C-alpha cells in the first residue's frame, strides 16, 4: 500500500469537514437555549427537543413515514423476489424489456413521478389518500429492492438447487430450504434500502401527500419554507441519530459501499 | 565478479521477520530461482530487489553500485508480475512501449522495438489487441515482452507461470529458459513449484520461514539435500524415523524400530558416512524412484497396499519393514503389481540420505 | 426447443410487478404526456383541445430559457466540482490504512441515508442572514452587514455538491477496487514517476467510474427539487421548482406537465447516450 502524502491527508481532512459541517451545524443549533437560531454558546439546553413533543404534527408525520416505509418496502420485496428469480434464472421472450420496465423508475426524476401521480389520483379520486401515497412509494422503491435481489439471484449457484432436487426435494422445498436462504441477505438489504429510500423521499411525496397524510420530510419541508427555527433543527437531529443507527446496521451486515454502488 | 549481491538483507513487518539475513551473490547471465512454500519470504525478497519494498536492514548491490535506496522507477529492472499487471486500457503494443516511452524513446522507434519484442514472444499478430481480448498465455507473453524490451540488467519473475494450465506451463518453461539463454539476461524467478525451479534454473535458493535452507544447482539440490525440509519440498521422498547405533569408522549404523503392524523385529542398516552418537534421533530419506522392486528378491519383503498406474510409471504404496513407503517404478509395458501382491524391495547404498534431525 | 410449449412460470413470477407497474406507472405517465397536449385557460381551466402550444411556450419563452439554462448550468458546474473533489477523495479513501478506511467510508457515504431536507437545512443554517457566515465575516472585521448565500446560485451549488458528491466517491471507489494494484507497481518499475503512474495508469482505469458518477450527479442535479427549493427559493428557480409552482401555485397543469415531459426526455437522452458511449469506448478494454 502506497503512503499518502501530507497534501492528500490535508485534502482528506477538508473534504471530511465539508461533509460533516452542515450535519454538525444542525446538531449544534438544536441544543440552543435561545428562542431563535443560534449556536449554544451559553450552555446546552434540551428545550427544543421537549418542543417536539408539543408539536404532534411532527410526531404524526413521523409515524406516517414509518408506516408508509414499512408497508411499501415489504410490498416492493414481495414484487421483487419472484421477479428477480425469473429474470436472473430463466430465459424467456421479453425478459430484458420486463427487467428494464421494472427498473425504469430509477431513470425518472421524482418530480415527474410526482406530477404524474398528482394528476392520476385526482382523476380517479385517490388524491391525498394514504393508499395513493403507498402505491407511489412502491413504484419508486421496487427498483432498489429488485436490484439487490437480482444481484443475489444472479450469483446463486445452480448446482446447489440441482443437488437438492436429485436428493429428492420437491420444487417448493428447494425454494424454501435452498434458494430463499441463499438470496436472503440480498433481499433483506434491499428491504432496508427500500425502507430508507421511502422514508427520506420528498420530491414525489410533496405532490401526492395531503395535510392528513404528510410524511416527515414533507412536513419538514413545509416548515422550512415558512420558517427556519431551532425546532426544525432538533427534529433533524433526532433523524440524524436514527439514521446513524440504521447506517451502522447496514454497514455491519452488507458494507455501505456495496449497497450504494450504482444507486441513483 | 558478482553482478547482483544481497548483503544481510532483512525485512521485518512489526514483530514478524519475513526475510532474515539473506546473503546471495548472482553472476551475470545466471538464472536463479527462489523456491519455497507460501510465506517463506521469496516474494518479499523479490519486491525488495525490485524496489517496491524497502528492506529493514542490509544492502542490494547491482554491478557494484548500491541500489538499496534507489526508487523502483530508477532501477530499470524488468519485472513480470504474477497477475501480469498489464495495463487494461492499452493495447499489447502500447503496453510494451510504455517502458520505452518513460525512457524518452521517440515514438517511431519505440513502436518498432515494441513490435520486435512482441515478435520475439510470438505475438506479432496480436499487437493491437487489448489484454481483455487475449488468453492467459498471451497476456503472460505480453508481460514478458514488456519487461524485456527495456533491456533490463536483471529480469525478475514473480510466479509467472502459476496462472497457466498445466500443459501450457510446461511449454512456457522451455520457451522462457531458451529465451533467457538467448538474451543472456540475469534472471531471478520466484516460485513455489519445485518442478519449475528444477527445470529452469542454474541455481536454486530454497527458502523456509525467511531463511535460506539451501543454495545449489538443481541436480545437487535433488540428490544431496542438506536437510529433511529440502528433501521433502524438492521432489517426493519417503522420510523414515530411526535412531543411531554404535558404528565403526566410516560407517553410520541406524536402527529402524519395528512397527507393530509390519514387522516385529527392528531393522538395522549400515550406511556410508561418519559414525553417529548412539541413541540420537535421525531421519532417513529415500526417493520413491530409487527403489528397485522385484518379484523374487533380493531385498526386504513388502506387501503392496495400493497400486496406481500413472502412464509413464507405476506408483505403489507398500508395507515394508520401515513402515509405509511410496515406490515409483517405470512402466516397462508389462503388468504392474496388484494390491495384495508380495514383492522384494532393494536400493543402492547412496540412495539413502541420512539427516541427524528428527523428522 | 421450438416445439416445446412456452414456459409460463417466468411470466407468472414477474406478473405482479408488471401489472402493478402498467397500472400505476404506465397509465399516470401517459396521462401526464396527454395532459401536456392540452391548453389551459386561467378562468375555465384545462381545455379539451389538442395542441403543442405548451411545448412552444416552454421552448420559446426567455423566462423558461433562463430557468432551463440555469438548471443545466448548475448541473454541469456541480458535476465538475464533484469530479474535482470526489475523485481525489475516492483515491485517498482507497489508500487509507484500515480501520481508517472503513471509518471514513462510513463518514462519506453515510449522509446519503440522511434525508436531503436535513442536509440542506444544515447549509441553510450556514447561509442564512444571521448564519455562521455572517458571524465569521463580522469576526474577521468585514462589518456587521449580513453575508448571505441564501437564494444565490453559489449557495445552491455548494449545497448540491454536498448532497451529491458521495455518489461520485462511491462510483470512483468501485472502479478503484477493480484495479490490479500490481499494474501501478509495474508502471513504476518500468520507469514511470508517481505522477505519471497516477495520470497514465490509475486515472484511465477509473475513467468508467468517473463517467458513471458524473452522469448520476448530473441527472440528479438537473432534477433536484428539495435543495434548490430551500436554498434557491423563488428567486433562483430551476426546472423542478418551476414545475412545482406551475402545478401548486399557478395551477397551470398542462404547462407543468410539458416541463415535466421535457425534463424526463432530457434525462433519459443523457443517460442512454452515456450508456452507448461507455459501451463503444470501453467494451474492449474493461469487463
């Protein structure tokens, strides 16, 4: 391994500072004891974290986001697993078209998805409903679940399944005892990535959500466009801490770099 | 006058000593192999010579000049890496011409010389292919041409044939050796394959745990290994535990203790050599092909336990007074011994090597 | 094989996804496209006629020219900056000894998991009139006048680079992982200086990573909404925020739909032509 020079290390320090600065800023401001935006120079205070409890709309929005992400990620995985097995393992006419179709939301800007759903739901009377939001999120995150499932299904050793068949297992037993356990890490990773993508999504949801079905990012966005105060900083700090926990889990089990290669 | 000299070369990684007090002198035009199992320090030694790893202590002299502190890009040595390390974004010609470009050779000339070098390794018609479009053997030749075209004083080969299949490997051994003799370039080969070392080298350095176990010409190394490690690592051998008995002048006498399952009596052998200290543990080594096996004798009676036909030869595992032995006999066209057959085993006196160390 | 009946299993396995996608992706997208072909009247709403007047308006109006120009200029600038700082950072990361490498990989990639709203908020706190920039400026004796990057192009650029540079790092990082480190050693022993190795051996091999990182960053900047909306506001409209305003403020849905369709087409054209370019350029060289 070649050594890095002092210039490289200085650059690295600056880069890391650039990456962390806004996050640290948010955390710092959330601990202020003043009633306005300021750094906690006169000591730390938790008053803005207590203030979250007095703002049920943030808490409601948080639960909408959690529930939405849980359900949509689960549906996305249920769609993605059989599809990934078919696409990765079988040859059939239209295979590539189907794969491209199911991955296509990755190429569509969220804004375009948002306006499309806005018009569609207002036409069919689902405007602002939770189910509309749910369906939109499933469309948005299925490609993420599919891609990780595809990666596992492609690497699956055919021989292991054939061996199980020759040993007398039924097709279903082979799926349950051999195939599923082998693709499970990819599927679980896909679920988690889908969950986070849904949880963080703003641009599309801003068009689809009504005041009653506001997700946390949408609620925060509307708050920020009105006013930027320490309250929004404390909400963000809570989010940063929660995300950090999820990040450690993801990195522990999959490696962040593997999950993100080609995301976007 | 030695051309390349290693003087008490040491490399330590923390507490671990990878190479210990290596002293080696290499003549111009010589082909030297560093042979040993993985982790013996042979690749570390090569990397120090190449300048890719700084030694902890010691000196490297090339043609009388100390090059210990010279950076790799100023040493001018040619290296063929185990992975070939071709530049994937350059064609074969561009790969070969790279070293010339670094030396400021004009474009026309370096392209000409690259072409000549590729012809030399019989790759003339693949000059414009990218590495990805070539087979393993072809990539290997490009790597060789790239290392040779700069006319290096020393050519370093790091397991160059280990990624090739068995047949190609044997062809390349001969080809590489002929090319080396043709050019006369001083060459150091790192390998864990004893056949490769035996077939190509003028001298072989056997390494073990960072130490040099023996330096010798291939035949000497094979016939007169200095210790059980070398005799076992270079070629195949049978190692037999024994203890020394009192002997007379010019004779070592050893006793092989009887094995419960093969014979009840102890076997006493008299071998040419110095008298040994009585009771000392020793090890005998006999190569499988040195045995003479016959139906009637003379020799020790053995029972064939397993018989494998290898094409050019037969390989037997036999139960003998000295325990279980492997025996190779040339295929003469006649049927070999079968499992359960009884036969007689003898050997010439000088076939037995005696090491005063416990196996 | 041809005599054999077509195996239905793969179709059944992909059917839930395909049907769901046709109904909830295909239909809405098609409707948006059709909507963009209607005209709009501010008193009576969407008209039943068929026209390409919305496209003519978007493509002909200097107001929209400015917005599209700003958006793609922003995307280009953000991409260039991401290349300039993301590529060296990926190189540094790849050459850090463990455990530092794992730690900093987490630091650099982790923010991708944190909501864009939160990350942009951090910059808004820096940029605001009473923000840190003002404090630093007054601390350095530049007077008490607020220094604000809110609602500026510079502010948007900085925040978007922050949001998107991890994609560049990860993309280049993935390319670097594939390089045979011995190829760098080989160049060194052939007489190349360290700088030459970097320029002639390492950089060309990570080029696919740089290109794919660039395309991701460019596409995501061109369609970014949250960051331009919060930092740029109404004063620094980009395509996404302009479409948002057409839909939710002006209520001219057909015009908004036309903007969305143009954004989508440009996005797809860029991605597809990039893939073609990569296939042509690198197919022979890299796996």
